[in-house]
C-alpha cells in the first residue's frame, strides 16, 4: 500500500452512526483502527472495501448498509459484513485511490443524507 492520504467512504455498522467521507492514510495501522482489527479486502472493479478479517467469529454487529451498497454495486455473493466497512478506490497498479464518486453518490441515494465530512 502506498502511504498517501485518500478519501475513504466509512460505513459504520451501527445505523445511528453517520456514514462519512474521511481523509486517511491508507496504511495497515490506520485501517486496522477503523475496522477494529486485522483487515481483509474485497476487490471489485475500481473500488475495494476493507473489512475486519475476524469479525465473522466475533461480536461485531452486522453492517446492513455496507451489504446493501455492495449488492447495488454488483457484488453477487451473499456477503453481509460485520463491523465498520472502509471503501477506497483502486488506482494504477492496484495503488490506493480516493473512493470513486459513483460509490459516494449511490450511498447518498440509498441512505438519504449528504455524507458527513
């Protein structure tokens, strides 16, 4: 991973917590802090989502909003992530990039509010 700052779409599992855009250093420590442990990535097209790699066996809440966004973006598997989901874009040579605008626009459409910055 490169260590540049990128804009990520953060979707907390708890529906009372706002979905937000956040500048972050896309490096393992920062991502682990956001997802609450070791990270795994699901890669699709021009974006990928980081999830907690151990959340399925833990007491992390289901993230129904992230699951809905993933389905709307064409993820066919019945994946329901647990815990916070961190969406980023994919740049050249698989480098990190800002979350694609089509994801942020879709999130705003699905969940009703402008994203908190």
